[in-house]
C-alpha cells in the first residue's frame, strides 16, 4: 500500500491521451454519415410521392449533424490535446496548456463514480459535489493511478462503479446505430400519408426534437461538465445554433410544402 501511495504522490500530472479523442471524433463522423446516407439511399424504396420528403429529411439530418460537429469537434481536439489533470492533496486542476481552466476542491466531493468500458479499462470518472455539481474526467493516461489518487484524496466520498453493457468502441457500433436511426425514419415515412399535411407534421416533429435538444444543452451544459468552465461558451453557441436550425427547418418546410 505504501508503494502505491508513493507512486500516486510522484505522479501528479496526468495527460489526456489522443486515443480517446480520435475515438470520439471517429464515432461521431460515422454516425453523422451513416444516418442520413441510409435515409437517402432507402428513399428509392419508397413510393415516388414520398421520395422527396425522405431526401429533404436526409438533408436536414446531415445539416444538423454537421452544425453540431463543426461547433464541438474542433473544441474537443483543441482542449483535449493540451489538457492535463494536476492532482494535489486538496485540489484537482484541469490545465489547458499552462492555464488552470478549472480547480476542483476535493474537500467538496461527496461521490466518485468510475465507469468502465465493457472490456476492462476506465471510460471516465465523475466527481460530484454536495450541491450536485458534476465534474467528468476522461481520456487520462494512467487512469487507474488517477482513480486511486482521487479516492485517497476524498476519503469521505462515496465510491461507486459501473460498466458499459456493450462495446461502444467496436468499429461497427456507430454505423449500425446510424443505420437503425435511418431505418426508423424510413419506416415512419413509409407508414405515413403522402399528403403535404403529413410532410409538414414530420418536419414539425423534427424541429421540435432539435429544439428540445437545444433547450437540454442550454440547461445542462454538457460540454462544461465534460471539459470544464472554458466550454461554457461552446455550450451556448451549440444550443443557439440548434435552435436557429430548428426554426429554419420548420419555416422552410411550412412555406414550401
């Protein structure tokens, strides 16, 4: 135990590895391409009157996914490639370059949750303060050592673990997920009416869903939770962009159909 403790004290800086960054970027691109591709390709199987709505839906999905990707992926690469977790006796700092973007008071941490991937390694560590504020750590090198250091630095925190039920890192997972999403879209179109009223209803549902995601992002600030306060601006830019996209899609379809 003493050897383990000494190792943690010597290893105070934990770099974020590029493997996790590349995995997330690749997963998003796979999902963003496969979903609209299945809708567009499958439109040929629909009656002629429903092919144009399917192509419009495919274009909308691609546009929305492109907006999200353009706003989040560059930030993900910039922040993660230069992020270092600095573990001290009482604080954990999230450093980006030489700047401390976030300082976490470990004395306020009441819960530590460690999530493992299905095949073994740690996916992320969540630190939860007594007021409910959450800090998510991911992609760190020597993650197990960081986990043990945090547990020792927060002796009064409740520690829990979970494991992902399936292998989300499999190369076919996100293309398959996108294909399922596309198949559901095609099924809805196939079972629906060919009338302009139905097309407007589909567009309205899509707009409402996108707007709901926008409100959720504005309320929960997921990027800030994952990457620290520096990502707060990105949360708002993403939320506003999705809201504008939802409005544009809704207005365009209502006017043209």
